[in-house]
C-alpha cells in the first residue's frame, strides 16, 4: 500500500490489503510514534502477522549535510527497509486471534 493517509484511516481497506500477508513492513520518514507504523500496528493488533516498522525512532533530531546522511542516521535507507522485510518474513508470528 502506498501513500496511505493516516487520518481519517480507512481500517477496512487496510485490513483488506493486509489479509493473507506473511508479514508487514511500514517505512516512513516520520516518527514511528503516531505515524503510519502506529496506525498499522493498531489495525493488525492480534492478527498474528509479523510486523517491522522502519522510521524515526523516539529520539532527538540531528542535522546533516545531505539527505543520504539523514537516511543513514535514522535507518531509512533501502538496505534498512530490505532488512526489515527479511525479518518480517522470517519472524515467528505472534499468537492469538484479534479480540
């Protein structure tokens, strides 16, 4: 799913997109708190789908000379996203149905 708007969230569309997936990876140039990662985690809570969230962790910001330096600093490069996808696909699925 690309270009998802976090609010208002179309939970039915998100669930339909994720149904039957072996893993979910979110990637965003935003804090993982309160962004796409939080929304997707909330929607799929209890579904037993392994998830990985690539985004800015809860920390103070830094400046850099280039955008590429910032991506590396915050773990937002394509290599980080690929590694997250591999972890999601090889992770043990959480147990229990959604309540």
